[in-house]
């Protein structure tokens, strides 16, 4: 790296650190290029009561970021010939007699174009905690427990008509995995993704049985008060989100995925290809967001946000740069997105 680029990088990292300090960020950040670590830092506390600091190897909740694991699992089943992207859900699951439900395909669910009512519809609600007033979060342990939150609601639109982000759609994909394989979706993903990648610090952990080196999620309130998110999210992760991981495990996943070690390179390319355009700036593949700038792919990414949890994981096209932020704050990770983009554009 020449002197000019080193000075530019020093300035960009200083800006990143300033943003982190100003925002009182809690979490961990990793920037890698190919096989080299360019930046690694952790901030804040994994446990505020005990003042236990976060570490680059701390486990953090992923929220919706773990939808990608469900998408990969489904694509593995397609590769093995068990299902196709055009398979209708009703071929495997007993569905309620709701008009349009029978036309929903695997492709629709993967791309959020199914029209299935979302149990947490961000187009009409924004308080995730309100879900548990009638269905206590400690009762949500298996995908079928989530099904009860939306199975009797009418379709939002006809399958394939448009994009509408759907947690319910990925819950249905998890149920499909269970029917096709005869295993629980968590068992399947742990075996065929986590173990296959060597992700030893990643899993679906119960909130009341968290392993060591796991960050508690924190919700900051007015007056400097805070509380943990133990009553704000399901007891254990589901097909639409809620796994726990570390920076390096997440990077291991991307390396295996991009090298065709979880699905073939052809299938990985399909998942990374725009399938639907939610708006002018972003497209969506299979479980993966795609940021297009000046008619070219700038980055692929996943993100997640729950009360007390946030995640962004960026894979920058053509650079070999992978940037990951895991945070045990509701908005923490997203505050760093622009600085990470600037660093990637500089070439590291």
C-alpha cells in the first residue's frame, strides 16, 4: 500500500472511530480483504451489569441476518432434487384455505414476493414488542408456534405481484425444510451450514440458556436508562431470524458460500443475482440484499434489527473486501454503514 493510500486509510479509520465514540457504539467490527484482517475492534459491554466488555469473538444475536442461512438450506434442497424453485408450498404443507395461498412457490418465499401476511408487517407497524402482548415470547419455540400469528390472515396481494418484506415467508421456508428433511430446521442448519463451515461459535441459543461469551441485547431508554431485550424477542431463533454468531464465524460463512462450498458456485451466483427490485437503489436475490449504484453491483449484504440487536454484513463486489458489524444495540450497526462504504471505495 503506497503512502498516499495509507494516509487516506488512516483518515477513514479515524472517522470510523470518531463515529463509534460519538454514537457510544456497543458491539464489534471486522474488515477483511481476501484472507487478511484490516480492522478488528470491539466496544462497549456484553453485560452492562457486570461491566463485561465485548470482544471480537463475542457471540451476538443476528436478528433477520440469519434469514440467509434458511435461504441457503432451501437452495441445498433444490440442488439435491427434493424441491424446485417453482415448487408450490401446498405440495408439502397443509395450508389454510385462504385465497391465493395455494399459488405460493419457493421462489416467492425466498424473494419476499409471496403476498403472505407478515406477522410483523413493517408497512403497518414498527413496535416488535407489541407482538408478545397476546402471544408471550416464551411460547415461541418452534416454527409452528409462529405460524399461529399469521395463518388465518388474508393474503396481502397475489403471489409474484410485488415485493413486501416478509418474516412469515421465511417461517414457511423453515417448515418446508422440516417436512422435506424430517429434521428440525435448526438441526438441519447446524449440521449442513454451521458445522460444514466450522462455525463453532454460531447457533440458535435459548435466551434463558445463553453460552459463555454471548452479548446480552440492550434497549436504551430516555434518561440514560436501559433494559435487556429478554422480553422483547422470541425465546429462541426461528427460520426468519435470531441465530447468534461471531465476527469470524460470519466471515467463515461468507468465504464458504462464495467459494461454492455450501451450494454450487452456480447456485451461489443465482442467489446473488437480482430477482426483484424493491426500490430504485436496492434489489433482492435469494436471502441477500443487493446494492446497485450506477447500474453496477456495489455490494451484496445482509442486515438485521430487533430490539437490542443490529447487524450489517457487506460483501463489496470486485474488491475482496468483507465488512461485518455486530451490535447489542437496536440501531448500533447501521450508524457505521457510510464509513464502511468509504473504506471499501478507497480499496483498503
